[in-house]
C-alpha cells in the first residue's frame, strides 16, 4: 500500500505537537512553538486551561453521551446561557462549524417553505469559506474547494463581498436569505464595512428574507465582542457558531430567533452527537470565562496592543508587508506575496505558528488570554523570521 493510514487530504508539515501549555505547543521531539494559530481560532483559552480541563474531566467521569431522544439538562443550561447573552431565542448544537452552517441553511429555507413559500436561494459572497460539506462548499465560490466534487448543490448565488448594490441586485422572488461572514477569515481577514452589514439587515427586512451570519471563526469573543454582529449594531436572524465555543472540544451551534426557527419542528433536523453532555460541559466552561465585560474588554485592549506592535514592525519591512487589518485578536498581515512560504518559514525556523489565508494574508489568531510577554515574544520571532526570510522565486 502507498496510501497513508491517515487519508492524505492535508499537506501536513513536520511539526508534530503532543502537548500544550498555555500559548505554547510542544512537539514530540521536545521543540516548542508559540501558538498564534490556536488550531485556527479554536483554542481560545490556550492549551490546558485549568477550568476548561477540569470541567471536561469531571463530566467525562459522570456522563459523556446519551441520545437526544432524552431530556438534556446540560444542553438546556448552555442554550439558556447563549440565549441570555445574544440575540437568539433558540439554539441547535452541532459538532462542527460546517454542521452549524448546514443548520443555518436549512433553517433559512424551512422558514419560508414551512409557510408555503418556494423560496430557497441563498445569496453568499465571493472568497467566503463556509465549510467542507457538499452544501457548504456549494455556498462558497472557491474553485479549489469545488474541484473533484461536481455537481454542486443548486440554490446558491455569489456576489462580491462588501458590495451592497450587488447584493441588492441579486435578490429575486426565490431568495430566502443572505449568508455572510462579518469578517472573512479564510478569505484574508477582511472585515465588512458598517454600511454593508447594516444595509444587508435593511434589505432583508425590506424583502422578507433572513440575514444569516457565519461567525464560526469571528464569534465567541474573538473580536472583543461576544459575537461580531454586535460591532455593527445589528441583530441577525441566524448565526452559525463553532471553533472557540468549545475551547478545543468539538462543538458548534446554530443560533436563531423564534421567528427564524419557525420551520425547525420535531423531525426536521437532528444530530447523534450534537449537544452531548461532554460538549456541553466544555461550552459552559468557556462561557464561564469569556461571556463577561471584563474578559471582552481585555481582548479588545490586548488586540489593540498586538495591532500596534505589528504596525510598528511592518514599517521595517516595506518590501514584505502592506498593512494589518481585522478586529480584536483576529488579525491579518497583508503581504506583497503569497503568505504560505513565510508561514512555513516562521514555523520551521523560528518556532512561531500562524496561518495563511487568501489575498496574500498572514492570519494571526492567538489564544484570547495572551499577555504582554506573549506579544513581545511574537514580535521577536516575527522580526527574526522577516530578517532572514528569502522569498521563493516565482
């Protein structure tokens, strides 16, 4: 056999972590790396956070899984906390971000079709990343995700991100919803403008359609708000959430208003593992830490410090970098070339973990509880990496 035991769908690098300590990952050979990738915005409390770890340990020793045919005290508790701290009236728990977006798509279509309408089309935005299932790759216009999986699912229309006029022009009598990332992550850490997000809300209200947000990456305190929609002063109808919501434990959620969820009645949707007691323990522990003004204010303050340090650093390397964008601790360094080789250079030669993104962007997604020492170490490693980096010939 030539195929590897792990299906070879990832181009895995040589760094092989076996242990984590706060903002650091330790490889099986003992080498240490500063983790400013956080499992792509997942480990929002870093590695080995004592409160999260204890909650998972205690629940694992008590009850890990039961069928969703039974009552769920653990799920009810966490859902109520989410309802109490967000726009939502109801929550469906999933195992991943892609599942949360799938639920958002189904919720939007069911809203219309349960009332006798045949609206089904979802307007999405170019360079978005919504997941790897058939529906979520169909909702994204990226050819690299489509290749080899034709035919795609019908019912999605792509328009330019942050172009309100294009979004309005795309509305027809078949339109069910907008689906948009307030801040595109994979697409290059590109925040939507206030005008665009407020305009989508107004268009949705005007045409009787729903506004669904994909906050899988930018949600759960990442931007310094509990969810990024708060930054725009709007209320969505549906939000898909995941990544940081479990702090490293597989967990996602689809949040909705009572009206938007009117079609999601018994028998319309389900998940064997979604909302299991172990995941709910993780989610509740994360909420204990992040869902308060003090923590969110610290994320905003730390994000401003990190951004200022990066902006000062960029001035020393005008041939490599253009600028920095993003919100809170979801930042992107815009490069003058493709970012992947520089990401690999930082990882392999300087023990610094970051993530490449579209639009030649270096994504910076540290744990949300980093401090000034972590920022100083990050800039030190970044500076050393930039100083000895040799860009590959094009």
